[in-house]
C-alpha cells in the first residue's frame, strides 16, 4: 500500500471517531453490537522512504462560545445542540464528509477539506490491518505493527438514516480487491464505514526487480509481496530472482527453454554474462543489446552462448576486448561494427559470421581464426576499413573457401596475408586499397580473382599465380604501382607469364602487366587487353613488337609516367610519332607520352578516349588536322593553356577552352579557363582533376554533364551570370561536381548557394 493512501485512510477513520464523539450530546440508545470482523491480512513493510514531514491532520475543537473550530479557524456552525424536550438533550450537530472529501455540518458543505494534504515521504507508516467493533460497542483499529487504537463511541439516540450506495475509499492491504468503503446518509450526510477483505492474489511467477530488491506482483491489483534484497552468488546473480545485478537484462523464450540478453542499463565497464537465467541457459546476445554502450570496456561470455545477434555491440567504441566462447556458432551482421575491439579470436566452433561484423573497428590490430575453423566464408565487408589491422591468422585445417566482397577493403596497415588452403574465390575488392600490403600468398586451390580484388595495393611488389587459377579479372591488380614481379606457376591451363606479364595463352593476349613488365617480342602476344597497364603511373617504357595487332583504347589509361613509346618499324597496325602511340590505318592517337607532340602532318585525325588520361601536360595544342576528339574525362594533370591551330574545321579555342564549333560544347578546360559566352554545354570530364579555383559560367550554358568538374578539389566559387532561378533550372547531370571542395554559387541576384 502506498504511504499517502495509508495516511488518508487513517485520517478518514479519525473522522469516523470525531463523528461518533459529536453524537455524545444526543445520548441515544446504543446500537446492537456488530459481528466481530475478520482479521485483515498483514500489510507488507514498505521500502524506507526519505525523511519527510508528517501530513497535516485536521484539528477539530469547540470555541468558548460554542462554535466548531477546524484547524484553528472558527466556523459559523454551533457545536452545541438546542435543548431537547422533556429533559432530553438537544440534537447535536451532525458532521459528515461529502463525496469529494469536504466536511459537512448539519447538512451544509463547508470549505474545509476532511482529509489532510499529502505530506512529504517519511518513514514507513503503519498500515491498517482491520477495523471492528468490540463487545462494548467501541471502534477498534488494528494496525500492521500489531498496535491498536480503541475509540469509545458515546451513546446516541436512535436515528434512521437513508444511506446511499457503498463507495470505494482506498485499498487497505486486505487482499486482492479488498479495501475501505463508505456510504453517506442522504438526509444528514452521516458516514458509515466498512472494511472488506478481498479474494486471493494471483501472483506473477517471475520476479520484478531493481538494483537493490526483487518482488512479485499481483496480476489483478498490482500489490507486491516478497519485497526483499537480492541474494547474490559469486557471479553477481541473485539466487532468488535470477537477475544478474550489473545492469544486464535478460528475456526468457516463450517455450521457457532458453534466455536471451536483451539490453544493458548498468554503468560498469566490465560485464560478465550469466550462463543461466531463471533456470534456463542463456544462449544468445540479442540484436542491438549493447548498441552504442559507451561504458562497456570488456565482456565475458559463458560457454552457453550460441548466437551474437545483429549489431549486438554496434558502436561500443570503448569495448576493447571480448572472449568469444567455445560453442559459439553464429556472429550476425554488424555485431561489432565500429566497436573499439583491439583483438578478436574466432573460435573453431563458429560456422557463420555476417556481413560487416567487424566493419570499421578502427582499433582492431589482430584477427585470429582458430585451427580447425568451421567457417567457410569470409563475409562481405567483414573487416572493411579496419585501419590498424596488422595481423590476420587463418589457422590450420580451415574449411574456408570464399573471401567476400570488400572483406579487407582499406585495411591500410595490413602488410602480408596468407590465404588459407581451400579458398577458391577472392571476390570483388576483397583487398582493395590495402596500401600497406607488401606480400600475399595464394593457396594452391585458388581458381578465381575477381575485379579489383587487389586494386590500389600500392605497396605490393610481387605475386605468384597458382596453377589452379583459371579466371583473373583484368582489374585485379590495377593501381598496384610498386608491382614489378608477376609469375604464373607451371601447368596453369589458362595463363602463363613472360616478362612479368600475365598472358592468356590461347588468346595470345597480355591480360595484366606491371611497372616491371617487358612485352614479349615474339608471336606469343598479339593483343594488349583493356586496362592491362591501367592506373600505373610507374610504367616508364613500352616496346610494341611487330606481332601486336590489337591494343585496347584503355590499355595504358592513366599511365602518366610513360616516358618512352617504341613500336617496331615492321608493325603493320601501329606506329609511333612525337612519342605518341598511333593506330596507322585509322589515324587514331591511342596514347600520349611525356613530352609528346601531336603530329600535324595529317597522320593523326582522331584522338581516342583515355589518350591523355593521367598525363602531366602544361600546354595542350590541337593541330588543324584533328577532326574528332573523344573524351569522357581527360585527366590531364597540371594543364594551364589550351589552343587550337587555325583552320581546324571542327574545333576552336577561346579562353583556354577547347570547344566544338557546331554544338558549342566545351570539351577541355583548365585552371586558367574563361568560358566564352555562347557555350551551350560543358562536356563530361571537361575540367576533371583541374586545379581551377573559380570559374565563370555564362547564362548561355544549358547543360553541365556528368563528372564535368570531377575531382576539382580546389574549386571554391562558381560565378553564374544568370539568376538563382535560372541556375536551379540549369540541367546538371548526376555527379557533375563529385569530389569537389566546398564551393558557393554566386548568381546575378546576389544569392549564395552553398554546396
């Protein structure tokens, strides 16, 4: 029972006594003795509250001139009745309590509350155990501390009341549904009280709890029982309610066969998960159970844990260590995403680790997979951007056969990796951006290297392709600037190596080269495939033999360090002029070398896409003979000036821009460009990689194409000659300004639009 309610009951019963005392003047006949009431159920001792002031009990007195005085204030109501006839006492004033709790004297409602206002929480008060009349007709109040109070009720003349219905007043600890009830005389407002004992409580089987105590709750009335302090074992588990008293919250399954950790409300950094909860094993850490828990520093798991749920420890940035238990089967996706783990050991029992389970664990240095590991797949993005990951140990007798998409992407501290035997596939971007990776050992079982699997591994110096490998994507080692040695093991049915090149044997195609490549000068190679040397700024020289009949337009894309291009004079398809690689019959410039010069003798009429990719050129000069300039992104580094020879029928230059005459399309710009009025379109990649800081765009421009200002990191201002409304209406293809800096658009109406 609540303390305030108990206090109200006491006050109400005191009111009963006062009413009875007020009847002394009537000296009516004593009523029949009522039946002795049943002993009430002892109320439970409430939890000690804070020291507080006692509630205010109304004080009722009679003034010297015979008026009622309530709480020191004299009323207008006489306390002495008029003289009765024939020597009898006059009628006493009748005092009652209105339904809303105000004193009623002689049928008139006063402004004085019959129940005192709630006081502050104080020490545990006494509950009322029972109320009854003794054999002498006196009112007896029995309290929960076994003390009792007897109120001697004076005799009063017989009076027939007209009572209304019984009204519930308050609970009184007398069982489920029991309590104190009253009814009021409709004529005189006299009050009659009774205490009723309720039925049996229906108690919850499980305990409720807080940090200090546990209890059971009645399902019907909400009463509590067994409010007791926790009894803790050595592990901090309460032996009564089963709660682990460090803030961990558990939930029992509907079939009551197992329990799951569902949350943590504690403040302790070191947490131990209980093996059992309420008699059943704890088998799982639930989804997001500890998500973003900043306090958590370490976790000890019992051997009963089978599953760690989705995002269970997501963003626990201070979680430095966790011992994964033997018997653990599943680590779901994002389980430790962005946590502070420094070391993780995957037990041999683990069969499945979900996507991104250790994604962006910035402090993770070591990942170990125990011997005889049951795991078959390294999931996609498993260790993505674990920037401090240095050591990965797969263990002996691994069942692993698949390294997933971007699983070690951007693990920049990883220096070496031994892929375990049994692995057959290394998926897209698995080790992309591992800039610190110096060596990799492939298993003899490896069959497939997919696109970008080792893309931009700029420290990788050598690779040995196993005999079993039958599928290597042309971009597998793109961007590996330091790669100088490539070997294919003997017996490979698809590939062989020669001059540090990977060659598709049957097709006679050079599939992958490196900065240390020397192209074969015999008929074993007749084709150079797409991206064979792509994104390799360290390639200095190429020698094209007489047998080469096909070169893909992207074969040497972004080979910005190419100092020397040599073509055998007897090659019927290609030749070199002005340090440019030219396809003779089509008069197409395929690759521009350092210090090169486009021939102006008519031997070149077309410039293919990628010809200038990655080139460092200060001044671009387009001869009059050029009739077609195909470009999707020029990537000319350091370009300062652009000029076109007079007489060119297709292109002209103005304001250091290369512009197509018929369509007024800007094809190439540079850091010093001033876009002339009349230009209608800015072509894809026109300013790609430019050092431009600001640019003026005339109102004549109606469209800016994809990647037009791609990688313009220094761009801070765009001045637009039209209004803000016109700028917003201007057609701008997606990613037109991708990877630019933060810039503003200054329109003619003065509005600044921040990116």
